[in-house]
C-alpha cells in the first residue's frame, strides 16, 4: 500500500506542475521559458528606466515640498526626531526616492553596459513596485500620524483629508504603469495589483480612513481594478507568447532549411568532383 501511495504521488506531481504552468502561462519546456524571459527583459528595460525616473521626479517633488514646509514652520519645526510622527512619513518618502534612483541606475547599467546586477530585471521591477506601494501608505500624512499614536491635526499643517485620495491614486498609477507600460510576466506581476489592493484594506483596518463612509464602495472598486488589470495583462501575455513561439518555430525551421541546403550543396559538389575524377581515369 505504501508503494502504491508513493507511485500515485510521483505520478500526480507532474500533472500538478503542469496545471500551475497553465495558470501562469509558463511553457512546459524550461529552455523555451528561459528564452522567453530573456526576450521580455530586453523589451521592459527601457520602459522600466523611464518609469523609475518619472517616479523619482514626482516623489522628489512631493517629499521635498512637504519636508521644506515642515522644516520652515515657525512652531514645532521638524528636526528628524524619532519620537516625531513625521519621521515615519519622511523615512518612507526618502527611502522610496533612493529605491527608484538605485533601480534607475541598475537598469541604465543593463541597457548601456550590458551588465546584469542583482538577478532578473522583472524580479527587481516587481520588488521595487511593491516597496513603493507599501511606502506610499506610510508617506500618507494621516496614516503616518495615526500609526505613531497621534492625531493628524496635531501633527501636520492644515487638512490632511486629501492625502488618502492622493495615496489611492498613486497606488493605482503604479499598478497601471507596471501592467500596461512595463508588462512583465504574470507569474510575478500578480504581486503588484495584489499588494495595491491589500495595502489599502490593511491600512484602513489599522489606521482608519479619512473617508470612512465610502470605504465599502472604494474597497470593491480597487479590488475590481486590480483584478481587471491582471486579467488584461494575462490575456495580452497569452497572445505575446503565441506570437513569440510561432516566430521561434519559424526561425528553427529556417535554420534547419539552411543546414539542409548547405548539406545538399556540399553533396552536390562532392558528387561532381567524384564524376570528374572518374572521367579523368
């Protein structure tokens, strides 16, 4: 009975792996999947560089404007104290700037010098986008204050109600940029929209919302946007894989045809040489 269980387990394992590959669109052939990944990374390098540079510029403007405003306050000027709740927001903002700048430099090194640092480009892209989506909610003024145990109106100048709306829009922008503009493989891409929706729900549950009444309408909408973006990217990748595989088959057939033609010419030349030798004899 133990042998039968072991045989059944070894028999079902490839079937399970095959189903997983079908869900995330991976090819059954490992060499083909690796070749497709390398092709995809060649195309996503330039969009990823532009996206990271654009994000760095926007993040720099937002963070530096808030930092200068808080530093120039006549009362309670910010001075990088750990007990100050504004420190959490500025740490999230400046660390996001550093992440995007480092990512931009890594992509530029890959594009112009051909060096691949820190592994796969799509994994680095996914990790940086996930970090940005998490940091956006700690950059949010009301959430940074509440998570630090303070009231937002006691920490920041003016109203902070708009900060949550900007954070939601920024998170959606990150998701759309990756899904539409960069287009990495869905086997890792799903983490980006999932993180965007999960962070909104988690932060509202932990720190509340500046608009608590529309939460029941906003949460399903964000989930819907995340799911639709993933479905659209998955459908697009299906067509890309089919086209890529067809082109690969055509190139392989062309190579085989060229080899066969060269072999035919070689045999023809060899046969002609032998005929000339026979005639001379």
